[in-house]
C-alpha cells in the first residue's frame, strides 16, 4: 500500500510522524574526517554509519550527496546502497545527484536512483526541460526535486536572467514544475540564503515541497526561510543541513556532537514553526 | 609533456592524427544486447570491449554515457574505468554525465571524472553558472563540454526562452562559455538535429569545439552540421554516434557490423569535410 501514496504526501506523513523538517546532508569529505578514521571507503563508511546512528531520531530523512560516494569508485556506490538500506522506517532517502538528461539515458538514471540505490527521491536539473524530468515521475511514490534557485554567486549567470515577459528563469522553472506535479511527486530546490526567493517560489508553486539547503554552513536565516516557504499546514519544506551537523565535532566524539547539533536544529525549527 | 597541452588543442591533434571527427557513444543498454550475451555487468563488459576492438581504428575517441554504467551499481563504475584504461593512445575518453553542482561537491565530481575514472573530458550542465564549471577547468589538459542546445522537444521549455535582450538562453550559454575558455579547455554540446542552431552557436563562440550528438539514430543531417559547425581549420567538431554504430548488428556479428558502420561514418565525414 505504501507504494501508491504520492511522494509529496509521504513526505508530509514522515514529517508529521518524526516531528521534524530536518534532513541531514551526507557529504562525507575524506579531508574532513576525524583523524582516527581512515581516508578510504571503510573510514567513510564508519563515519556515515555513526552519524546516522546518533542523528536518526531527530530527522525526517537523509540527503546523500552522490559526488562524495562516486569519488570512491564502485565501492562508493556499494556503500551508498548499504547506508540507504540501513535507514530505519519511515525515514526518507534523497539522492542529491542533480541529474539532467533525456530519453533512454534518463530512464537508466531513474533506474539507478530508484531501483539500484532504492532512493525515495532525487534532485534534477531543469535545463533540458520536461523530457529530462518525466522518467523520474512515473512512479508517483518517488519524488523529484528540481533545481530552481541556487544560492551560489553565479546563479546570476542564467537563473536570474529575465525573459522577454520579465520573469527570471528560476520562476519560469517553478511555474513549469507546478505544471508537472500531476502525480504529486514534484518538488523544488531553493537556496535558503535568500528568503525573498523562497517566498516568490512559494507564491508561484503553492503546493510543491521546497528543499532549502544553505541554512547551516552557508548562513541562511532559518526563521525567515520557514516563514517564506512553508505551506499553510506548516509543512512543505525540508531543511537539509550538512556541514553544520556532520562536522560539528572533529575528534572521537564527532558522532555525539552531530547528534546534539541535529537535536538543536530540530528543536529550533519546531519552535520557529510554532511561533507563527 | 602531454599534460600541459590544453584539451582543445589535444582534441585537434588527436583528430588530425586519427583522421577522424567520429566518436563512438557507449550507451550499452542491457535490453539491446545481442541474445548470446548475459544481461549483466559481464555481458555488458564483453559487448563494450568488442565494440571498442572493432571501432577504435576509425575514431578520435569514445563518449561513455554514465547512466548505463551507474545502473549496474558499483561494478559498473569499475567496468567504466577498465574500459577507459583499455583505450589505445591517443584516443580520448569523454565522460557524458552532464554534471551541474557547486563548490566542494563539484570538486569531488571533478575528482571522480578525472582522477578516479581518468577521463579526458566531461559534459556539464550550465544551470548553476560558472561556479559549477570552474572546478572542472583547473587542469587545462582536461576538457569540459557545456550543454548548450539539445535536440529534444522540451528544449523549448527553457533553452529557447528569449531574454529581455532578445537572445535565447542557449546563446547566452554559448557566450558565457566563450568567456570561460581562457584555459582553452571549454567546449559546447549542441544537438545536430538543427543545423541553424549549430551555426548560431559557432558564430557566438568561434573557437570552442562542439560536441554534436544526434547524427545517427536521431536523424541529424551530417553535411549541414559539418558546414555549420566546423572551424576554419576543418576541426572544431566531434560527432558522437551511439545507436547507429553499437546496435548496427543484432546477432553474433554485432562487433563486426559496428566496425563497418564506424568506418562508413568516418569516411562520410571525411568526404563531407573535403567537399567544402
């Protein structure tokens, strides 16, 4: 039965059940591992497993950054599957891989994400349009978060360019994504460093969940983002925090520190939501 | 010494030396393998090795479509490295993975492409702007082909939208890519199904090599594309052909047929270039 619930509804159910909008971003950089861990797939595996163990009671899911696993070669993908399968129910696994390709290729990427790696959702790049998104939407229980507004400086190169109609590209993306949400499994990625952008996107796409990175190490204002982005029911947002949690401690107590930070973020988010 | 030659110059040297603008696209779909091969990583490995054996004398390189290897899990990435290392000098390996991410993540993707998988060039997605491209340009001997104009129907969703200045997004991308080519290692991906688009991009970015997919199974007009896209020296284009070569035969003779098709395409391209 779980398989027939659209992803966006699943997300809200998991957030209700866990009481958390927080998701931990798993970006395990070998250069930033605690010293006692080896800088290889074994060390990274231990690091990730320990972080999951101490943070899992505070989150609605995990966002796995594919780059850090692919950089380990084939063994990295095996580790990724292993970590995904270790997550307790009902936590969600988001595969942050920013895919953007078409046709047969996209079908194979969807298979890699949803079948081989058993992820619940994936991040996608909109540049090639609907054709690059559609293959990820056929199973409504799996979600696709489409890059919309990113918080890096060079987002102005293209995302902020206005069309003849006067609308910046990122709002054109938000409008198209809203049209693609017939299966209720489309979301958007909107950087949390600019709350006004979150508000504009929310206005353009009232029902789409927003994955809003940038609150932790990148310095976004949590309360402003929550105010701008959450839907009327108090959901509609996922707040992924990576470095602010997984590198909270640098020594042998790293996992304990990560758990503490995750609890703090969860509570801060809950309070911010309740205050409104 | 080879390491200090910019990628775009290397590409031209390899095309001169091999007398070929053709590159074989390796998109090994398990569902399309000859019947006598197993539908797993072993069967796909044999298929790819045989195709490379019969086509390598006719090409300047291979374009590996990451999706088909990632769908095999960790063993697929191991196979990819194995195939890349099997290529004889001076053939080039292009990693078609359409990356688009920033900062630390992009650095790890660059490491995965250039160090773990030892690729010579990679395809990138421009949506996040220069920040997502820069980490792939630091070693000038490695190239980055940036998605510009794609031949799918929904390229009109965003790529063809005109800015306030009246220029479609894909020509804004071409202009930026030209600016990013200080290290002479930036190229563009322009679908070969619309020769006018190739011509516009060539006018906007006179010196950038163009990777022009779509000539084979997708039906682009080879001569029109060559006329529109090649630079004054007769180079500046790579013509990747995938299905038209690797699935040319369906039985035990598949590799022989692939070699014949590769030779035919190479000759056709040579003649078309000479005719001008």
